[in-house]
C-alpha cells in the first residue's frame, strides 16, 4: 500500500511474543522517528490477531490521549503481515524500572505520578468504550519526556455491544481478575481496573503481588491475598462457569492487612488500592471514580513528569 512508502524501516528494536518491532523514519522528515510493529500473523491465530482485530486496531487510531500510545497508521505488507506504525517510545517500560531495584530509586510521589497517568489512560479508553484487557507494567511504555503511555492494544476490543460474549482467555495471568479466572463471558471495564490495582501494588512492593504459576494457583493467591470470592461478598459468583475454590475460605482482607504491605502510600492510597481490588466487579471502583479519589491531592504531590526516575 501507499502508507508503507511513507516510512523507512530501520534497525530492529525488539522482539515480542507475536511481533517484531523496528525503528522507522518518516520519509518526508527523517528526524521524525516511529516504531513499526510487524505482527507475525502466520503464527497460531489467537483472538488478538484475527482479522476482526484489524478493525479493532483501526478504531484505536481515534484514541487520542497523552497517556495512550499514538497509532499513526496501519498497513499490510506483501507477506500479509500487519504493520502498526506507532509513536516511538525510547525509555523502556515500567517493568524495567520496577525490577531494577539496584539502580532505580523511586518513592510515593513517583508512584502517584505514574498511577495518575495510567488511570487517566484507562479512564479515556473506557469513556470511548474500549477495554484494553492486558494492562501490566510491561505494557506501560515511557516517552522521552517521562510521560507513561498505555501500549499493546493487541487484545483490546470495544464493549459497545455488552451482550456479545467475549473470551475469558485474556489478560496476562498475574493481572487477571477473578471474574475472568472463573470464566465469565460478559465482563466489563472492571477487568482493567483490577489490573490497574495490581500494577499499583507492584509499584509499591517492587514485585508482583499475585504471581501465580497456573490459573488455579492464581485463584488461590487471590483468595489468600484479597479474600475468597463467595455468594456473600459477590452474589452470583458460584454460578460462573469455572468457579472453583479450595475449602479453606479466607474472609475479605481488611485495612490492616493492606496497611502492613502498602502503608507507605498512606491511608488514602491504601483505600484506593483496596477499592480497585474489590472481588465483585460490580462493586469495584471505576476509572472515573478513581480519578475523583482524595489520594491524588494528599501529600506528597505527584512528581512532575520530567523529574521522574529513568532507567539507567
Ligand atoms: P513485548 O510486549 O513482548 O515486550 P512488543 O512486541 O510489544 O513485545 O515489543 C517488543 C520490544 O520492542 C519491546 O520490549 C520494546 O523494547 C520495543 N518496543 C515496542 N514498542 C515500542 C515503541 N513504541 N517504541 C520503542 N520501542 C518499542
């Protein structure tokens, strides 16, 4: 296609599970850099790569927000590969910063800034009827000016038709909410909010909070680290297709438990975290209400983006 001619493909920047990413230059203005993400469509078809996904990706071009990666254009190459031309984000991702405990030092003000950017991104997706469905530190890329951008919309879809059943095999296991682990087919924006909560917990602990090795273990960890889903705290949960819990029931953990682990973010911070990790998706806080939470205005104030820690 003609779109393809607009860019000069450069060196390979990285390789993901189902994509190679290359540096690109705009032919008319080579100082302008882009990332060209070439999806390996020949590999096993997953929902994220089905032709249907092409349309989904197309409408992401219209999601224009400072905390969402800009998709400049999409073109297919002769080998039928799908090429996404994306904003170039050179400073790695939040996972790199979280893991590098030896070199990267950050505090509550930085966590608040990053969480603010993530929450605004998710709010904007949801306002536009888009579910991201794969929020995790590795998908939060960092721009040259420190802005965090939600990326990797490969699994995103519109929820404008809430009655169309959806697959529950989405979201990387550690960030997957209980309704998906129990096989719910009619889920909502609340799935993303759960993932946001786990990113919050991980930013504070500098390790994943619920890192299950299997789906069954993931459910077990949720039961122990949040509470066991039951008809009492989540009416209807026992009717979900894959509802399974061990006979050891843990009551929903209270403020003391969270204070002991996440107390550094203060009372309001812990309150916000707890509201993102409510088991019943209908009771879980929304991204919109997260933005209205008092935590953002408490001290310390969020760090200005240009002063945020960077990878070394
Ligand atoms: P994964 O999510 O498995 O890391 P991706 O296919 O999203 O895989 O990306 C592979 C690598 O390419 C990333 O780890 C990163 O180094 C690089 N990359 C991806 N997107 C961009 C981008 N927009 N700007 C700069 N580098 C990118």
